[in-house]
């Protein structure tokens, strides 16, 4: 269904907007990500959330959300569709957006590795633009990331 929705919108609009967010409670701490694919009008097409684990910084989670978004796009549509895609990734992370846009240097080794992974994934896409948005405009991805953390925290073990 996602595939049909994308191509329906792709024929009318040339852009897919992807909202991404990473969350870390403790920073570093338990972390998760949220990703929402929307059409140019802002209609939600598909959403993902994932718990990442412990001892992960918020900045690492932000990058991992972008990595998941790019991988999911390629997995669903394939490399050919990715080459023609016009994607705008919107995030409330000033650091990540500025680093991926070439405005800020990278001084953290872990972030450097994640930056390279995003950069290598980006090669398979026609156009990928990173845009910083206010936190209140990122509520879908933020909610997905927090939901994944809440669900992980609510899991109970017997022993």
C-alpha cells in the first residue's frame, strides 16, 4: 500500500518529506527513534519507531533515525526509485542538520561514523535535503520515538 501511495503522490508531486527524531533518556541512556514519511502536502504515508538500546546519546539517535529513513525508503522502493527521489528530511536537531549540510564540523568519533553512513546512503538518492525545523513541527516523529521508549520501559520481566 505504501508503494502505491508513494507512486500516486510521486506522479503528482516530486517530493517526499521525512520527519525524523531521536530520543535518549539519560543522554547517554535508553534511546529510540521515530520516522514519518509524508507527501508534499503533509499527508502521512508511513511511520516507523524503534527502540535502539542503552548508552546511546541523543545525537547518535538523531543520526540513526535518518539512517533508518534512508534504508526503509530503499528497501520499499528499490534503488531505481531512490535515484529519482526528491527527499527532504526534516529534524529538530540543529547539530545534525548543520553537520549534514556542511555547516558544522564533526568532533565526536561516534557521530563521525554515523555521518559517513548517512553520506554513503545518500549517494543512492537523487536529491536529499536536510532542513532544521522547530521542535513543535516535529511532533509526529517525536511521538513515535517517545512511544518506543515508553513501550520498552513498560515491558516487565518475571524475574
